[in-house]
C-alpha cells in the first residue's frame, strides 16, 4: 500500500481533516466493535463516503471490508454494504465529482485497487462462494463486483477463477436465476470472463451455456428483443469465435437449427428499430463465425451443410431478396450468404437457383451483379456483392462454366429482353468507372480461377466494337484498353482499371498455353509490355510495371513454342536486350513489395476503407506467390536447361501415368478380392446350413436304424422261442411269390448300385479336373500377385489350396473304400439270390403247414411293408441328393477357374460323398434286412458269410489305412 500513500501524498488538495478522521474512526469501529449493529452502521457509513472519497476509503477500509466478508457472512445486510463499498472503490463507471485541481489519475485507480484485491487469490474465491447465496442483496452486488474486477484486470482474475474449484459452475448458475437483473448481469459477467480465454470458453460451453443463452434469446423475442439479446449474442460470439471445439459442440448439439427463427423478419418496411438492427447484425456475425474461411475446412463444411439442411440458408436468401431491408443489414446479409456458400457445392447450386421477386423473375446473381457495376450504389455494398460472387465461384467449376457460357455466342439472348451475368461483367469491364472496371475484371478472373477449360472457352468470346467493323475477341479488347492507358477519361483511380485488366490477363494466361499463344499472336502485345517495363516511371506506375513483368513472365513460362517468332528463348533474349534480366526481376518484385499486397493476402473478403485502396485481389496474391519464383528461374535458365526440364517433365508424366495405371489395377484387384470374399462368406453360410440339414437327416436315419434293430431283436427272440418246429415251417411255408418279389428287389438294388458306381466314377473324374484346374488357378494367382500389396493375400490363397489338396486326397481314399464296400455288397446280394432253392414239396403238405405259420407270416409281411416304406423314403432322399449333385456339377463347371469358388466346390463334393456313404450304408442295412427275412422264412444262410464279410471289411480298412499312410 506504499504506492497508494504516495498518491495521497502527491495530492495538491485532499479531504478535510475531519473527513479523514471520520473514515479512520469508522474503520476502527468495523475492526474492533463487538456489536453487529455497530459494525453494520460503520460499513454503511463507509459506503456513503466511498463514492466521493474513493481513494481514502480504499486505502484505509479495503482490508477491513474483506475481513467483514470473511467473518460476518451470517448477516446479509452488512455483506451487501461491504460488497457495494468495494464495488465503488474498484469500479471506474460511477465516479462522481472530483476536485478541479486534483491531479489523481482516476482511470488507474480501479486497476490499482483490483491488483490489491486479487493479490490474495483467496479473496476472489471468497467472492465466488458469496455468489452461491440466493439473497438478492448479496448475490447482485457480488456479480457487479466480480464483473468490475474482470474489466480492470481480466487475465489474472480469469486464471484465479479457472483454478478455483467449481468456480465457473457457480457463475453458470446465474443464468438460471429467476430475477432478470441478476440473470442479465450474469450474462455481462460471463462476457468479461470468457473474453480471449479458450479454456474458460470450453468449460462454459460444456456447462450447457448454449442451451441457456438460446432460451433467453427466444424468451426475449429473438431479433425484436432488447439489450439482453445483444448481450447474449456477444457472449455466444466470445464462446465460438476462433474456438474449434466449441464450434463443433455447437453444431453437434443441433443448435444451428435454432438460429433459423432469428431471421424471420417479414417484409414490412417499418419496425426496424436501432436495437433490432444491432441484434440482427450480431446474429449475422454469429453465423459468419461458424463458417469463417479461417476455420478448419472440415468444420466449416459441416456447418455449411447443416445450415442448408435446416433451411437457414434459404431464410438468409429471403432476406437478401426482400424489400425495405436497411442497407447495413443487407450488406452484412450478403457477406453472410457468401461465406455460407463458399466452397460448398450444394449451397452454391441452391444459390444459383434463387430468383429475385421481379417481373420477369431474374436470378439473384444477376440482380447482385447489377448492383456491383452500378456506381451509384454504396461502396461497401459493391464490395459485398463482389465477395458473394467470388464465394459462389470458389471451387465451383459448374458455376464457372455457367457464367462463361453466358458470354459465348450460342447462349446470348438475341432478343435482348434479359440481361445475363456475362453481359453485366462485360459492361462493367468497359465502362468509364474505374471501380466497375476493377470489380468486373476480378469477378471474371474468378470465373477462370483453376479452370483451364473455361480459359479456353473464353477465347471464343467475340465483341462488337462499332457498326461496320468486324468483331474482336475479348482478349484483344482487353489488351486494346490496356494499351490506351490514361487516354480514356475515367472516374476514379488512374491505375485501377489497368491493374484490374492485368490481373485478369495474368489469371487467364496462367496454366493455359493456348491462351498464351492467342495473346502472343497479336504482334503489338509484346512490344507494349517491354516498353512499359523498360520505362522509368513514378511510384504510382511501378505497380503497373510489375504486373506487366508478371504477364510477360507468364507468357514465357507457359509458352509451348508454337509461334516461331515468340518462342521462349527469343522472348528471353528480347528481355535481356531491351530490359535486362536484373531490371526485369526488380520490376517483378514491385508487386509483392506494395503496401496493399500484404493486406489483401490476409483474408478472402475484399474489405477496403475506400475505393482508392481496392488494388489487389486475395486469389491473385496467391497466384503471384506461386509464379514469382518459377518465373525468376525461367528467366535465368538457358535453352539446354529448358530442354532438359521438358524431358524431365515428360519422364515424370510417363512415370505418373504408369503409377496411375498400376494404382487403378490394384484398385480393381482390391474390388475383385472384396467381391470374392463376400461370395466366399455367403457360400460358407450356405455350406453350414446344408451341413446342419445333413446332420439332422443323419440323426433321423440313425433313429430308424435303432428302431429296426429293436424289431430285429424282438423277432430273434420269437424265433428262438418257437424252436425247431418253426425251422421246417419257415422253409416249407415260404411262398413262391414272396421269393420272386425278393429277387426283384435284389435286382433293383443291383441296378441302383450300378447307378451309384457310375456317379462315383463321374465324381472321380470331376475331382481330377478340379485338381488340374487348382494347379492352373494357383499359377494364375501367382502371376497376378506381382504387386507387393497382394503378396500376403497370395500366401493365404496358397495355404488354402494346400489344405484343399489334402482334403481331396482324403476324399479320394474314402471314395475308393466305398467302392470296395459297394462291390462286396453286390457279391453278397448275388450269393443270396443263388442260394434260395425252389422247394418241391407237394401242395397238400404245404397246405397242411400253412395254418401253423400264418400268424408269423402276416407279421413278416407287415415288417416287409414297413421296410418298403423306408426304402421309398430313402429313394426320395436319393432323388433329392441327386438333384443336389446335378446343381453342384453345374456350379463346378461355371466356377472351376476361380480359386475361392474351388474351395466351395470341394466342400460340396465332400458333402455329396458323405451322402453317398449314407446311401451305401442304407443299402447294406437293406441287404442285411433281406438276409434276416430269408432266415426268418426258413431259407438256410451260411453263417460264415458274416464272418467273411467282417474279415473283408477289416482287410479293406487295413488297406485304407495303408493308403492313407502312403
């Protein structure tokens, strides 16, 4: 506090001795009095003196007032007096009369007292805790005091609040206060708190600030609201400007959609109060914050799309075409629409379709261009229209083509009833107003920016100069006006027209050798440029000389040497003789050294204080930066270096073409691999489904087998019970019809067995074909896997092929074993058929014994009927399996050249062989059942057949194991 005592000592006049003593006594009462009433009265007296004797009260009482805030929190009245006193001391807003002879720097007192207060960070934390009190007389003075602290010394106070526990959250509760004065002052407090502090901005945004502020704006009437709406909009700008995180949060929270009602202003001419104009101006600026060209491109693009989807862009275009809109609001709306459509194809297409409410309707672009080339319109409005046109054409080749098409002879309206954008640009380009010349030239240059096709198309434009004279090209007319210089009387800047035309020509000729050829074909152009560059002119003409040097350098660098008299080498020799290389490079550097060049290169928006400053375009500064270095190198290069450079360019182009070809090939292979992988996954799913069905069928067959074995056991018990009497009856009681029927069934089984053998032979040949095609497919895959990118996939395919080979070998062994079993079954069937003798007993004996075996024969017939039903069901299953075999064969014939489909086909073959195995097993069971029937009917069957069969089966199994080992 020594420096404050020094301030007091330096005063020429101070308070009376009695007032100083009074302040001292009051401070003593606050510090030493034990009665709360006495302390409260003393603080109230200090409050009344703090406005007039601010310095004295601040020096003597601040420490005591802070102590009151710490110790007397239970009494809201004394807390309110203390907060008001501190506010009067710190704030500079409510200073009252000061003595005339005082030399006190009153504007510095606030910052000095603030520095004393925040020297102890606990004081700010104490103030934040007081804001939790709901009492109006405590909360409102606390808000005012904290706001004053932030205004005086913002960054230090912000840092203290930031590190204070729940500091920002406590302040956010002010927005939910039902008392409007506290809520409104809370908005002002958050304005000061969030100014230029990204960390606090993020915390406030994630504390649901956007929702609360938008609710307040809606409650207050949007743009028709009062000063509260203005304060909320300023706070929103603080939260969103240059804060990518908050912008993304604002977009993802769907808060852009809530901005649309702000711009529903209607068509009435009245009702535009000063506050409404201010509010709408801030709303438009808030939209521009979200789509500013300085934001990251991805964030800007997503906000632009959201504004189109929610109808915000459409609402802005409605304001743009409405009547009775104030000039400054209309200008800001044009700038806002410009940045909403800049670089966004969807928004640009919509803007191209907007029509003005005129009769007949005219496109909005045409109406805006009419304002741009009209010299009676305000300067800021013309700049805004130019910016809008530039943003419409930015990265919009479709829009560029539409603008250039309005200049071509085939699209010009012969009746003259409507004015096109191209005609307006040409009219402005050749008018007597230099500002219109510059704006039209820059606008036309943006229609050619980065679009070689439109540069070539613009060469076709022909202009009728006067009656009786042939038309001249637009390029020739521009050079004619350029060569006339100051001979034509124009309104405005002397060099503005020539600078605009030179920027247009430089943009037109860059990266377009055909345009360079057309330019050089006019024999007067090169001498004019060299003459302009070689002259020693004043400072105003130095910029024109620099642009002429740039145009001549472009004519050299992009020259394809198609004109013999103006080849690169000859032009460089001309520069060396007429100008000098060093002098040429020096004149070329005049452009980037101009004072207005750096200003134009900062932002895309043409924002100039007056027409005289409108010299450079933002996109043109990029072109100069790109070409200045390469032109300098091209001037100093020799012809041999040029040839080498051309050869290198050709080599690089060839290399690029090869790389592009391989990239396309790899891309196609990737697509094919993805398609094949999808097919493999689909077929695997189908295979799993079929395997599940086969498993279910196998379980059903096993159930039938179990039932059959149970019946067989029961019949065996009955046969054992009957004894030897049943033996003779079974042999003698058999019917000849039954024997013949059994022989027919055996023949059917033989024929069916032959059919199965033929199918197995076909399957063997098919597997051999698959093996051969597998080898060829492997070779094709190895040759196609030349690129390093596919090597891993080829290794995987080889592994899968080796797995499939092993599966094929195992399946071949399985088929061989099944064929042997099938052959054995045929031999058994033939042996059974031959071993059935024809009984020769007389009919009387047979008739006598028929009665004894009648019951057993009927049971056997019933069992035979059931077996027939099972055979029929198995035949149906065989037919279905045969159909599956046919479909699999057709699939193999179609897909045998594809590697991954080969895997599926092998799997299908395995499934079919399993089905054949099931059928063969069924055949074996049928033969065994027939054999048991013959036993039951009394026909003798050799017991050693079964053992022989078992031995044969064992031998076959041993042979199969040996084959597998081999």
